[in-house]
């Protein structure tokens, strides 16, 4: 994942790791959703989306995220599902 090499805002694309945990508790924080994405190189990374969980998220074939690395996690501010 190229994103780990920079602190700038970047776009990454990958697929949802359906075998990993997804965390969304809107009653605690409606703008915090975490999940795991695997990119085309096989790298898997935890993603924190600073937004609500999109409807039909689990059905997406590809996810494009905009954000930056914070430690070992990718913090996304925007997401596009395909």
C-alpha cells in the first residue's frame, strides 16, 4: 500500500476483507466506521472512515478511499463504492 509511505492525502483502492471485523456503533459515534481493505498487491490494512456506514456496504466489489495513514491505520474522509 503506497499510502504508508506518505503523510499526504492519497487515494487507495481495494476490496473489503469480509472475514475481518467491521465496527459501527452509531449510538456511540455515528461518524466512526472501521473495517479492513485488501489492495491489489495483497496488503491488508485497517481503515477508519470518518463518516456513517454506507447502505449495502458489504455488497461493494471495490472501494476507493481518500485519506492518509495514521500509524498502521488508514483514516479516510471520503469513500466511493463500486
